[in-house]
C-alpha cells in the first residue's frame, strides 16, 4: 500500500522521515512511486535528466503520462556533445516540454580555465573533481535550493558507488530535501525494454557504443564485455567515478 501523502516541509517532515525509515517505499512500483511523488511535491519537484542515459529518458516518459506539467532539468556544462543537444530538442517537440537548463557560473569557469587550462580533468582526480564541481555540482546546488524533492535515474547495479541507494532518501548534501531513485532496483535490460516498448527517444551515441553520455571529453564508447562505467572517466578507479552530484559532502570533490 502506498505511503500516505503526508504533509511535507523542507527539510522533510517527521512523518515522511518515519515513512522512509519504515521501508514502505521500497515495495512500490516505479509508477506508484512517481505518482506519489508528483502528488506530494509538484511543482516543487523535478526530474534530473542528462539526456545521455536511457534511465532519465524512461523516467521522463513515465512522468509525462502521470503529470504532463512535470518539471525536468539538465546541466549544460559547456562540454556536452551535439547529440545531447539534439535529443533535448527532440524531447521539446515530442513531449511539448520546456526543459530547465542549468549553466555554470561564467566567472567560476573563467577562473578555473585560466588557472588550470581547458583540459584540467585529465591531470588529476582533484582537478577533475574541481571541473565537475564548477560545471555541475554548484549549479545543481543553486537549483535544488528552490525545490523540496528531486528525481534521479540511478540504479544500484551501476557500480560500487551506487549499491546502497534507496528508492526514497533524504539528501543531506542538499539541505535535507527528498531524493527519489525510482529505478534503484531496475537492471539495464529492464530500462532498455521500457525504452523499446514505448518507443522513447534516446541519445544517438548509445548506438555508437556509449552506455551513457556525459561531457564529451570524459565519455567514450566501450568494447563488448567492458563494464558500462568504463566509458566514463576511464582513467580513474571505479571508486572515484562520481561527478559529485550524487555523493555526500565528504567525497564531493576535494578541491584544489
Ligand atoms: S565530466 Fe569532465 S568536462 Fe564534465 S564537468 Fe566533469 S570533469 Fe568537467
């Protein structure tokens, strides 16, 4: 049975915290969870969609059936490929959807590039995390400060950094707002089955061997048999492969 539509404040109310701790959300189907989330939080909830992964597109399609006015945002780091911009425009047309596009602070990017160069991310983990912080983490923080909840397409089997995620969590990094991971228990095959069954548009780079598409200099195609996360920040160890938007403050870019 779906949890009650309790009175939610920012940060999350005690009622909601108890619901989360009870584990009630884990038993909900993805559609039930999304319907509850929209009913409870809209319009102070938004889907995070990179337009570079099938998970975000599946969620976008599901939400369009539940609440056509649902909000979706994306981070334009300034380094994403043309294929990703093209998919955004396809989504605008197909779903009649305005996309909230977040940009990094120009002054911060200018200062970083002036000091460290255009391709600093290849030089060290610290510099890669700095770039992710300036181009992704900080714009996300600014945006989420105006929401009560957000939705991600994370799945538990995507790598060692994601095995413990819950379907509904308190996001301590972002002022205790609610974070939903409705696909937490989905497998990659489940996502692609949904995409094909519902003819959902996806980034064309998937067909070129990219399991997910992030920034152009930090994403690559993989070979058959390679781990899907091998296509992102391939020069790093699996334990560090997060950009900082899905991790806590303690690992969120050590800065330089
Ligand atoms: S993924 Fe690469 S280019 Fe994009 S913000 Fe992170 S380090 Fe910078």
